[in-house]
């Protein structure tokens, strides 16, 4: 069976991508292909894999047969499909380890190795999306704030990336080493944002995917604005984590009056350094031999 497995990453338009895949399920069927909806796939496989990884990482290999069966059982009813598409950003690992270690996907090798074992002898190709650092850092940070997590100051997280912390080049190299560069396609968030149809054509070739969100607008999951973030910070020492998570959900949708700007990194020197890191990462990724889809030039 041919599998196309989208591994993430988080905060790179995965929700938008999965939204389009789900909306076009009938067209998959018409083309003799299948898409396993993310909530179903996560409930039956990746949530279990992440729980083991986060709590008992040493047991991943020991529990491999059980974990792998949860993956393969979902393929059985789709055995007649010429292609099965899977998309779940948690396959690369969670956001919590990034916040704790200030390094991108520190457990990517273990996670992707587990996915590869689960895919077994199937003809699997893997897909991964990366995003420019200033937007990714802010989006990741605010996502953790919304969840009620107590995170260090945004400036501290940014400083770690400026200090040469593990980034996209290292993550992609890890994935390529596990699955093989010839079986890995990488696209940039910027490319997907501007040309979602082109990315969907690669992930689901032969399916005439209809776009339900116009190019340039990926805001399916709304984040915190500057005002919402200020409210959450003010309540850090007052509310419990559960209460903070409930407040985060409310703040995402709260009708603040204008001006209510987005949260952005605004240090010119930091922005320039992060942009240069991203540019160099794309050059390194292209040199690995995997396919890189980018609307801008890497060099």
C-alpha cells in the first residue's frame, strides 16, 4: 500500500491542511484513494504514541507491537486504496518538549522511527513543513500560553534560538536519516500560505482538491492578540492551569476593541539573525537531497 504521511510540524498550517483534506474526502474516494481524518487517527494511534514518549520513552521499543497495531488496524479497511494520506503534526513530537528544552523536536528520531516501524513494508513517503522563526516562535509560544502552561518570557525563548539552539535544519536531517532523503518532501509555511493548492497536489496527487480557505488566509485556529496575551500574563499567578486554559480559550475569541495588534517579534537585530538562520537552514535542507518546496529562493 502506498502511504503519504504528513508529520507536521506544529504551527505550520497543519490545521488548515487537515481541514482541506477532510472537506475533500469524497474526492479521495472518487479517485480510489483515502484520507484518515486526523482526530480519528490521533485518537487511535498518535495520542497513545505521544503518551508513551512523554511518560515512558524507554518503553517505546518494548511496546512497539501494540503501538504498531494501532496504526496498521486503520489501514485494513482501506486496503483497496491506491494511496492513503495521513496527517498529524503530533507524529513529530509535542510542543511541550520544545518549551521545556528550547530545542525544536528533541525526540524526532524516536518518534519518526516509531512511525516508520508502524508503516512496515508499505511504500511510505513522508512530508514535513517548516516555518520562518519569528512567526513560529510567537505562534508556538502563544499556543502554550493558551493551554495554561507556565512558560518563560518570550524574550528568553527567542534568545535560545538566537544562541544557536537546534532548529529546522537539524530536525529535517534527523527525519531524513530515519526515512531516507529520497522519501522526504519538505515545504515551507510561506509556500503553503501562498499556494496551498500546489502543496495539496503533492500530498494528494490525482485528487482535484477544492480550496475552502483562500490562499494567504490560514487563520482557522485563532491565536492570542497583544491584549489577550497581556490578560493571560496578568493572571499567571492567580489562576490554576486548568483555569488558565479555559481563560486562554476565551481570550482567543474575545471581542477586544481596536487597536488590538498581533504579537510579533520587533527587535530588528533579532529578526535579521533569525531570518538568516532560516535562510541557511533551507540551504542545508536542500543539500540533504530531499525535495524542498519553497516560494522564495533558499540562497
